[in-house]
């Protein structure tokens, strides 16, 4: 009956009463063990209850639980800035901390408006940036996040994301198999990007929001909730060029892609693009609430003291967890493991794709992998098939989540401590599910 006191607003993918977690596994109150390939939606990159991070939290909690940064600066916060400086692009040398990804995105937009004196923002179709009022205006992955909350803050304009599998140019000229192959080549372009999406941004600047009133372009370097879409590298490079041409600030939302998820500390490293502002959260503190905005010092200096802030950011215990998270990732080479295990997962899923035409597309970068489910006869998105597969896998102790505007994409987000044998086991469970469903 205690669950009846929880607000029903939380959508539940599963109804598991979890007792504890360890590594890639969750254990329920009856001792049943699940492979957690949801990772708390991309949060527990170091695995559940990593002993070094648990110890860091315990030690800090015994010393100080809360030190409000406007009153006292704790050593762990300064250690965290040093650790972040060691993994961020050197240009992004100044940090602001908050509690959640949505708060950090809001902070980034406020910073961009202060720095430029401009009012408008360009975001992308399929994006997810949070569920506060401003971040809802930026979020375009599902109407369910926005329904009955409108009108939302003004000055937000939508451009198409570079999604090769669903690109209107590719759909006119290529078969489904060719589009899937193009999607697979996207991290390195494959020399075949049509340029449709960046040209649409240029058109938007001609027709809806003038460059001189556009403060920022905010983009996920790999689309998250919108379907785990890896864009062509040239798309992100083109956005950098457009911003440079017009004095617009480029914001990378790496809330989900950061901290080893894509096989690098940050997805920006795959494409060689440095944004003006970088937003991070989720994997930053291995499950403790903490987010961060990084920017060049000259941009941060445009922010008047007291015009933005917060009571808890950065919480000292969360900062201690984040310091140890980064050190664990370096010592255990978790970004490198993410890249290797992601390649193993992609290879296994693409082998299954050849046998099961309901797998319309398999794409990903590092351990951020998607399988898109379609009706094999019509090619239409199939939410029903995705739900059946997720249920079958959960019944066999593998937890997966769906995403995408049509909710027909299954996302694979294992903790980055996952090993080769565990990936193979997950693939076997998924293969059995495909056998039963297809």
C-alpha cells in the first residue's frame, strides 16, 4: 500500500521492488537478479554501488553534508573543477554547478542570453532537454511532455535533426537497407551526407529568427530520447560554422552522452567540434544529483553575480561522488570499454538484423545503441513490437527501455563496466525475444 502514496505522474517501465544493485545488476526483494541495461537512464555509468564511489560518499558525508557555495567553498568542489578541467576541452575552463540536467540546460540558455544580449534559441526536432517550462519549450521528442502545459516560453524555434534513416532526401532516393547502411556510417559521414539539416537551419535564420536576435543553437550531439540518433559529423561541424558566422553561441547538451557513454568522455571528441557552452549531468556523479555548465571564462564573466544560482548546487557529497567517478573512469578506462562493448553490441544486433526484418535500423556510438522496430511489410514504426520485445526481455531478466517519438526504438544503455560475456548474454536473450515476437 505504501506505493499508493507515490504520485502516479511517474511513468513506470517496470514494477520491480529493488533491494540493491551491484555492477550491471539490480536485485529485487526476492533475490531475483536483472541485467540493468537501462542504467538509470544513462546515469550509473560506473555501475551500481561502485565501491570507490560509495567510499567517497561515505567519507564526505561524515565531514560535511552541505556547504552553500555563496557562503563556503568545500575542497571537493575545487577538486571537481580540477578533474573536469582535465577532461573538458581546454577552452571550456569555467564551471557552474546545479542539481539536474534540466536546471543546467536552463542555466545554459540564461547564460547565452546574457552573453549575447539576444532573445531567441534554435533547438531540434526530436530533442529532449528537460521538463521544466523552458526546457519543455526546447523538448520536441514527444507531445506527451508538452500537452496541457502550453503556452510555453516564446523565442524557441525548431529545426530538423540530421537523422539519416528518416532523412526526407534519403527516403526519396534510397531503399530502407541503403538508409540503414547510411545511418551506420554517420559517425564518420561515409562521404554521403546530403546537407539537408544544416541547410534547414540556415533557412530558419532567413525566415523565422534573424541571426541578430538568435542567442544560441542547442543540440544533442547524439539524439537521446528522440531515438538515439547518431548524426553525420558534418552536421555538427556545419552548426559550428553557422554559429561562428553569426555570433551565435553553440550549446552541446551532453547530459546523456557525457562521461564515457559514447566511447569518449564527451561525444564532441568524436567530431572535433568544441561548443561555446557544454551541459553535463547524469553520469557525472554516478547517481548522486549533480549537473554542470562549462564555458569559456569570457562568456561566464558576462553573467552578473546573483542573476542566477541555487541552494544546493554543487552539493558537497555529490561533488565527492563526481570527483571519484571521473577518477574511476580514468583508472578503469571505462570510455574505452564503452567503445569496445558498443562495437560488440552493434555487431551482434546487426547480425540479428539480417535475420529479422522487424529491425529496421541498428545504430549507435559506444554504449549508446538503438534498435528501431518497424512493421516488416509496410516499414512503418512499430511501438507494439518494441513493447513486446522489452516485456519478453524483462521476463528473462534483461531490462531495456524504449524511446523515440513513435516509441518504437529500444535503447541499449548498459553500465560502462559491462564485460564481453555480459553483452553476449544480453544478445542471446534479445535473440530469443525476436524469435518469439517475430
